[in-house]
C-alpha cells in the first residue's frame, strides 16, 4: 500500500494505492485524473521542472525556464546540476531553446520570459 498526494490540481487529494491484485486499486481521488496520476506515479513518476538559469547580463542575472515536456522524476537533480553550470549569453525570447535535448531525454529547456530582449 502507498499513500500519495495528487499534485494535478489545488485540491491535493490524498490517494491510497493498493496493488495486492493484478490491477492496482486507487482510492481517495476526486476525479479520473487523480486515479491516472496515482497509477503513473507508482509506475514511472515524471515532473515538469520550472526554475531559473544564470545569465551573462547584469541587468537580468537570471532567466526563468522550464522543460518542454515531463521528465523522469529521478533525473531532476542531474538536470539541476546541468542548469546550474549553464549561463545564457545571448538575448532570448519566451519559448526559445536554452539547452536542447537535455540529458538525451528528447526534452528541451526553454525560456519562459522575454525579459532579456526587452532590457538589452
């Protein structure tokens, strides 16, 4: 038995997953998405990472970024090490790729702001 808090919406349903049978039994979900989240969470948890990356521009020392798709949860720390070692050196717009194909996952790190272009 595993207890999981659903993170798909602000309700934060407390889910219980029992996998004593061939098909896991999920209880506590307030919607269909909660059940799907619980099943995915026990099999292969993923996350969308939003953070910031350093820039070479004193006026804008950091740029908000996110991954373009979900990544395996166990890759978050490795990805953060890569992001921490990276510095943006050119003006980027919202949606521009900061780091392509991060960790060979087929997912890009993309800018979520055009603040550098608006200031530089």
